[in-house]
C-alpha cells in the first residue's frame, strides 16, 4: 500500500507550480548551459560544464521528488473536514502558554508546507502531534528543547 501524505490545497498547488517551473524553465535552461559549455572544448577542465551538470542532477532529482510527493498526496480541504471542534490536519489553532500566558496561532500543514515564520507547522512537529485530537479548553503538554511546556487550546479554526 502506498503511503499517503496529507497536504493542503495550497501546498499541492505550490508543488504543482514548482514541478511545471522545473520542467518547462529550469530543465531547458540547464540543457542550454550544458550545450554552451560543451562548445568551449575540453570537458575535463571546464568548470562551467561541471557546474551545469551538477545543476542538472539536482534539478532532475527534485523533479522526481516532487512527482513522487504529488502522486502520494492526499489533499485535504477544510470544507470537507468534520468540524467537531477537534484539532486535526489543516486547522488553525490558537494556543496559550499556561506559564507565560503568551498566545500563538499555528496552521497545521504537511511537511513541505511548514514555515515557522508564517506560523505554519508540520503535522509531524512536536507541537502539532501534542495538539492533534484536542479541543478548545483542553490542555496539552508539549516536549520542547527547554523542557515540557503546557498549553491550553483557546480556538480551533477551520479556515
């Protein structure tokens, strides 16, 4: 059985755009660079050729990786999720640190979509794992590098 990877529609679209960009823009650009470098003669001492071949290898590897992720993606749309107040993949959750009373809001997304600066955390992150299944008013103990931190779930938003 193929392992499915949860992904938001936005994450799926971003990977689809990246794949198209790599295939239609990056790949032809790299092929042209290789052809140009070849025209300069001796390939053994041709740094441009070796750099272009390295770029080609990276680009082709990333194309295969993105294709695999897209083929195994399970796109989860919030409109179709049972909105019963529980923290699940795709929700935006507001939590409060019970010690400092600091509030934070995170959207729980797939691994490729995670961006801590944008408050998007991976489903596989310690915070998300500790919050999954909780409801507003529930408390969660999250293991952090600085020790266990207790949070209260303040809001669960299906947006």
